[in-house]
């Protein structure tokens, strides 16, 4: 397109905000001259949007500084279960020989994140890991699918009413036999602990919940939170002291997340795409579980078959979540990634200036019908039109914090009259 026409485009664009699926024909003035133009502008949302859903083979969940522990029965996804592994190390490796054991507790600090019903009782169980936690077992990546052996007999457990936003720490009493064993090990002068020998002796803790729990809670994991605290006193003295064992490496802390979708609508999901028509005309996106939506625009090529010159001035993709959803679980942002036919993540979608294109959530608190995610994908659409045979012609949709939250969205395809996904194109046709 010539520079002259591009200048015309700016003039046209300022006057077509109110157009809906119609055509305009205008004259334009440039400088002292007067030029008659046969350019026309069309705003349309008739291009098809193909939706499908797939499940990723894995998501990295290590190094996120949060332990996600719980279970939730989701109407769309099925039963989601999240467990966490943490490697700990003590602040000191020796205790006085006159040390007398008092108690052992696990102290958890709620992160404020929760998913599910926090009005019901929440149960948590702590187990001792029996297999060395190492990234090498999983080719340097600890993911939602990683697993290490642990003693099935819990060393501590507690049932309580969750208050994730209260900021109150959770104290879980540990088995006194373990507390005494640890105390004697720290007191040993003949075979004292070192960093290496302690990790070999105590390989970590595993946190899980019970089948009666219907919520997932987040606990902060760093060098100042989540610790084993061994309380003791020195024989002959009343002063209570303690030794803390905290997360030694946040890179070795990870969340094991599973989703049993056997009895849900998405039971047919695999690493290959499943068309929305098979899933009740919906596509699904959920963090933590690796469930993502794919978006394709199969009819864009029809623009190239027209015997007319054109340019896409504006392209907007809009998604309206199903009104049947609990809007409190909608992600604040949804991200788009370029993908190929193998559903590989190539790169996050950007605009012409290289800035990431994010879909922020706009909530309709009154009627709910206009709650929308939208993206300006003009740059991407023009790339597809210019390179119709490119293999990078699909988009994958992920929620913000997909690797440490469970927020989700249900997306309707174009078979539904309401809440359907739309691609709006503002097209300039010219001679």
C-alpha cells in the first residue's frame, strides 16, 4: 500500500468508530489539493474462529515460592488434586548434649491464595519423603507430573477451617517420635550432622490433603517461612528454645498437580487438540492442570481470494466467559502465544512494536453478559495474511500465573448465540 493511502487511512479511521458491518465511501483532502478516493471501510465480525482444547504434557511448578495443597471437585474439569514437596535444612547442625526435647511443629504461612470452598473443613497431612528430590530425575525440570516416594504414614496432620486471607499462621503438631529422633541426631557428637548428611537423612516433606477436602490453599515457601520448628530446653533450665528447619532450596520445591476428568465433559482431552464441537461447543483454559485453548482463523484466506486491494486496519479478538461460571475464578489476564500445528509454544504474541499483547478482564458486575477479554491482534492478523502458508498460524491461550494458580475460563464457540468468541476486522478496501 502506498504512503498516500496510509495517510488516507488515518483520516478515515477517525470517522468510523460507530460503524457496524457497513461500508463507507468518502472524499479526502490532503494539503491544498483535493483527491477523490474510492476507498471503502468495512467493519465485520463474520470471520470464523475455530476453538479447540488440549492438555500440555507438563508444566514447570518448581521455584514458584508457593506450596499448593488441596483437592477440589470442579464441575468442568473434574477432581483437581495438588500436593507439594519441600526440601528443608536446619539453621544449625548441632545441639548441646544437655538438650531436652519438648515438641516439633510445622509452621505454614498462608499466601492468601485459595481455590474452592473455604467454608468447609480443610485437612492437611504431612509425610516424610524417602527418595532424594533431584531435578536430574526429570531432565532438570520439576513439573506438575513429577513424583518422589514418601512414607505413607503421616508424621503430622490437622483439620481446620481455612482463613486464607487472615494472615494467621498454621501450626501442625508433628510426631514426637520424629522429634526425639531429630533431637538425638543433633546432639550426637560421635556422628554430627553436616549439610550433606542431614539432606541424606531427612530428604524433605510431602504435603497433601484428604478426600473430604474441597479447597486448595497456597502456602508461602522461602527462607523465612514454612519451617519445621524443634522446641527444646537445656536440662536444669526453664527457658524454651527452638531450632528452625526451613526450605533449603526453593528450586527443589514443587507442586504435583493431577486432574481426574473421567466423569467430566473434558474426559476426551489429550495432547492433541479436541474440537469445541465435541466439548459442548466450548473450549477450556485452566491454570495448574495444563489445560489450554487453541484458536485458529480458518477463513482468513478468503480475503486473498477477492479481486480487490485491502488492508486490515484493526483486528480485535474478544472472548466472553460463560455466564454460568463463578466469575471470582476468572484469570485477571489471558496470554496469547504463537503456535504451530504441533501445538508448540513459539513465543508470546506481540504488537508491531514488540510489546506483549495481553487480554485484560473487563467485568460486567450488573448483567454479567458483557464481561469480556479482548486483544488487539492487528499485527498478527496481517502477518497471517501476508504469510498464509506459515506454520505458525495458531494461537494458544493461557491464563496469567498458569503455573501456580487454578483460575479458569470456559469459552463458547460461534455455534452459540451468546458469549461467543468473535474476531472483529476493520478492513480498508481501495483501488
